[in-house]
C-alpha cells in the first residue's frame, strides 16, 4: 500500500521554493520602475514595483502659469498611470513565477 502522504513532502518542498522565489521577486521589485506622464510630458511620475512613488518631475514652465489646480490634476493623472504600469509590470513578473496561475492576495 502506498503512503498517502508521500506526495505531501514534494508539495511542501515546492511551496517553500515558490515562497523563496516570491520573496526574492519582492526584493527585486523595488529596483524595477515604471513611469507615467500627463499633459504631454509636463509631469512625469515614476513608481517602483513595490508601489512606491520614487520621483515626480514637473516642467518648470508650467509653474510660471500659476494654475495650481491644473498641476495637481496632472500630478494625480501621472501618478495613477505610473502605479498602474508598476502593477502591470509586477503582474507580468508573477506570471513568469507562477506559470500564469492566479494566486489570491498577490497583485
């Protein structure tokens, strides 16, 4: 009679290996970036794979107009685009790790 728990050991090893790969992926996430722009490049926001904003660049010429609300809107739009791109980037990385398998709670 076969041991009903024989495959359990392999499953646990695979789960541990995947967990280690995911931890490494999350460490590397901070080094990958994605940028979003708004207003034809007037505002550029860069986010990393850890969903943190790492830079905001605003063309100095736009500040001369004094339209603060427009600048705020452009920063918001560029930030949302950068975060969306960073999320997409990490989803692609996760697909490579999981072979396309959807895992609850991950991105």
